[in-house]
C-alpha cells in the first residue's frame, strides 16, 4: 500500500490530448507467432493517459505522458504474459517478467511536454519508471528497465 501511495505522486491521470496523432509512430505487439498487431499512437492513447514530471537519466527534464504499461497490456490481451521483450528501433532489448511489472508502475510514454516525440528525440515511444527517477539519477538503481525509441513489444 505504501508503494502505491508513493506512486500517485509520480504518475497522475491527465485529460486526453486534443490533437492525437492518427498514424504517427506507434508499435507492434506479438503474443504468438500467429498473433501480431500494429498499433498507432492514437490506438495507444485511447487508454487512460497519465503524466509524470521527471528528469530522464539520458534525456531532458519535463512532463512525460502516456499510458500505464499494465493498462496497455490488458487492453491488448497481453496482461497474462509471463515475460515481455521490449525492442527499440536499433534492436536494443529489455525484458520484464510479470512479477517485475507488478512491483511498480511503468509508463509507456507517447508524449513529452504535450507533444508527440519524434524519433530524432528518442521517440515515438519510451518506457520509463517514474518511481525510480531519484534512485536512478543518484546512481543507486540501474535504469535497465527504461527504453526509448520503442518499436515492438513481444509477450510470451
């Protein structure tokens, strides 16, 4: 319970943006070899949006907005996956086990300071862990569960 109340100060719900991009960016998901979906930012942003004001360890400080990873996974029938592989456009990957996803909130970022994130600025999608910001910046926690230029989410 204490962790949840702490997270509320990091991630707060926000209103749906007026100008949601139609087919800008997005990602693909894959649960099995036979089930793959290509999603746009507008598809993703149909879910409840949240924001976190933070200093990215390798990027700018500002307001990062998007959807909670668990909301996204549930909406696309991926919530029961034991493991996720998140893959960036350069094939850099991170892995998240289901237990890790339950420990804290992960924010699937679609916007920075209210605007879609261009690929030249590590967009169009990022995954950040707002509750870890201070520990990451102080070098007490690795930021190996943060990823930018996210292109694909594989669930298994």
